[in-house]
C-alpha cells in the first residue's frame, strides 16, 4: 500500500486483491517460442549457410577480391589460406552465437533466480554439437559441399567457448552485483 493511501484500511486492499482474478498468463507455446525463437532462427540461418550458395567456390568470388583489395601483395597460396581461415572463422562465429542463443533459450524458459546452471550449459553444448553433426550430414547431399568431422569439432568447440565465456561473464556480473 502506498503511503499516499494511508486513509484506506489495510483489510480492504487485501480483500480487493484476493477477489481479483489472477492476471492472464501467456500460453505455454507463446512462452516457449518467446524463449527459443532466436535459437531456432539461428539454426535456420546455419542450415542456409550449408547450402551451395555458401560453398567455397561461391564465397571465393566475394572474399578473395576483398582480400586482394585489402592485401594486394598476397600470393595465391596466401590468398587461398586466408580464404580458408575466413571460412573457418565464420564456422566458429556461427556456433559461438548458437551456443549463446541455446543457453538463452534455457534461461528464458525457466523461472529460476540463478543466472547460471551447469546443466543448461551442458545441454546447450550437446545440442550445438548434435546440430553441427547433423549439419555435416546435410552437406553430404549438397554437391558442392562435403562433410568434415573437423568442421563439426570446430563448431562444437565454438559453442563450448561461448558457454565458457558466458560463465565468466555471469560470474563477473554476479560478483560485482553482490559487492
């Protein structure tokens, strides 16, 4: 009760609150979608990145001229290596973000006061690793792509790094809040 309403008896306020119907809650599906849509959208984006459009032959048309412009003295072998590293960096970035979004999905769909749960992190990492393996299986059926166990390891490592980063971020944030 606000101090400006000191004239109102305490009983009437509590009776009013008890007689009022509870606030409508979101349907479970809407709550779940609200928590998980970013991770689902990112999973779709990862699947699109695994198509022929983003194969090495196609990305080289964009990345190699850009690298030549930025570094005109690169040899062809160095240019090829740089293109390869940019593509592997993209793999890492995709799954780093995916790991963050998966953890966010768990955190947003559970009503828990703790920011960090090891179980959520482990499940998020396992989901990212399984999705990475499925993505490589998908690439078997794309003529200009090929599956690579090393890409799956890189992707899983990226998701793991994201979760470690998040752990230290939460730890620092929570420690500074408690001080």
